[in-house]
C-alpha cells in the first residue's frame, strides 16, 4: 500500500530523538498502511541509534536484525526501505538478487553491491561538503572571473580608486547576470581518460581498482585554452573551487564510516534465488548465489577503491513475492541472517482511494500540479476517486496484480486526452467525475484481452 513518489523527507526532529512511533508516523506521510513492515524497519533503525550509545566493546557485538519483507509487487516493500534511508540520511542501494550469479558463472559478483553502496556514500558526503563550501567557492570563482574581465595588472592599480570602483560595478553586473553573454578565455582541465573496458565479474574494476586512479597521474596538469560565456565559466570555476576546497581523503573516510555504520542494502527478488541444489541446471547457481551472499550478510571485509569496508553492521532488507517458493526454501544459514519476517497486506479498493489522495505528494496532487503549469485546473470528485480505485482493483484481479503501480497506468489513461490537448483545452477548469472515468476506461476494461496490453 504505497505511493511511489519522489521528493525529499522534510526535517522533523533530530533522528537520534525520534522514537519508533515517530519514525512510523513519518513513513505514514508517504506510504499508506503496511503497519507491520513500518514497525519492523522503525525498530531496526532505532536499534542502530541505541547501538551507537553503547560502549564500543559491546556495540561491536550488537548485530543488525535483517528483515525479509514478503508481499507481491507494488505493495510498498521498496518504498518503505527507501523512505527509511532518506529519513536516516543513510547510503541506500537497491539491487535485484536475481542479477547475481555464482562465482564461476557469467554475471555480477556479489561484492560489487558493497562497492556500489560505497560510491553512493562518497557522493552523499561530497555533496554535503560542497554545500558547506558553496559560498566560499562562489566567492573565489567570482574573483577569478573579475580578474579575467579586468586584464590590467592589479599591482599597477593597487591604489587606483577607479580600479576598485570598476571592479565592484562589474561584480554587481556579474551577479545580476548582465555579463552572461560576454566571452572570456579560460584554462580548463583536460578530462580525457582512456576508455578501457574490463569484462567479467572478476575484472579490474570489480576488484576495487579504478583505471582512472591508476592512469590519472599521466594526465594531471593537462589544460587547454577555451573561450566560454561568462555564466558557463562561472559554473566551471565554482566546480573547480569546490574540488580544491574539499578534502577527498576526508570525504572517503567519512563515507566508509557511513557505509559501515548506517548503510542499507535492499535485496529485491530474493525469492528468485530461493531453492536447494538439485545437482544440475539453474538450481546450482541459485544456491551458489545464496552461499556467496552469506559472508557479505554475516559480516566480512570488502576491498573498494576507497579502502576496506566491513559489512557487519550494514542493514540488509530482503524482499520477494514468494508466490512459487517460500522463505524456508532459502539455505538455513541465510535464513538465520534474516531473523525478522513481515508480510505485507494486499491492496483493497479503500487502500487505492487513500493512496490516490492521502500521501504528501499523492498521484492526484501530482497530476493537478502538472496540468496547472498549462493553466488548467483539475478537480477530481469523490465518485471519480472511488471509480478509479475500483477499476484498479478489478484490473489487478482480472490480469496481473501489480499493486499500486496500476494506478499510474489508469491515471495516465484517464487524463490522456486532457494531457495531450492541454494547451488548447477549454474550459480551463476540468471536472473529472465518475462518468468521465467510465468513458475513458469502460471499453478497455470490458475487453480483458485488450486491457492486458493497455492497462
């Protein structure tokens, strides 16, 4: 029971002061229902905060309680995990377990997910540090632009009041954007690196070695002279100043610590690798993937380009529909590493109605905002919401049950004509009622073969 939306979680209380009840309340703003799953992840997050307050020797032995979410597609498994990561400002990676294969088979190495998570953490920390130095970087970039716009020697004009006045006038014009079209010559760093491809899961990149790191020194200092518009040059210089002001070694250390203490990996489709070894065929690879995942989840050390990462305290949230297999089909060792199991409820008509209207950025609010950009105001009546929810439920039962994702398809079909003709639609105030929804969908839903392809 979920809305699949974008948008950052607003600052509420400090995370270390949030109780599990408050965490669930925050998740409720974006995800409808699924209380059991929200409680499980809220407790897992709160236990992380509790662990950080323990003595170091005791904290080292307190392992995260990994979670298996059981439920069909579109009921909110991924969104709950993603919203939890945003709330806690944790590095988050979603990966499909079925994409991994046993060592020796063609496919991705399971350790690559730790490297990917580390890259995400590095970018998070780098962005935070960039925000901290943003004002200073822009100020430095402005000074460099002004130096280009005033090519006269400063030393000859140090005491010249005209120089200072002219520089300040240029600064005002620069900030007002009146100099954007002017051209300046700038020495830019040559970003060329050889394109080297390494095949296979055990390639150089997979072993945590980055070719740019190895070959970067060959190209350091290479610059070329380019003519650029002032606004383009300013943006380039701001980035260059940020890179100069940010200590990447410090960023890497902070990122490694963040991965180890607060990283979250969402293992989707884990039911696709459930199965015991039968001695031949794909079952060998499925159990092999489980055995390869086991040391990562239990706790091991993975080599990345930024250093070694311990996986002991990374929170793993696995999810699967388990229509064919069941959690007990996983190897016993892996089952033991996921002590918390929660089942997510199937969606009902009432759930669809709540999903359409209640969350912070519900689908109805999204479509209203999109069409308002064309000067069109959309009004959904209560019976229209009821009818859309009923159609979503009916199509899910008649064809494939894809949960809340069905609402996206149905809403697109309902608003297809208005969205296509938006600039020319009259009147600008459009009322979507039950009759309008029936006209848009009735024929398609009636023809089940057609609805399989359209809805």
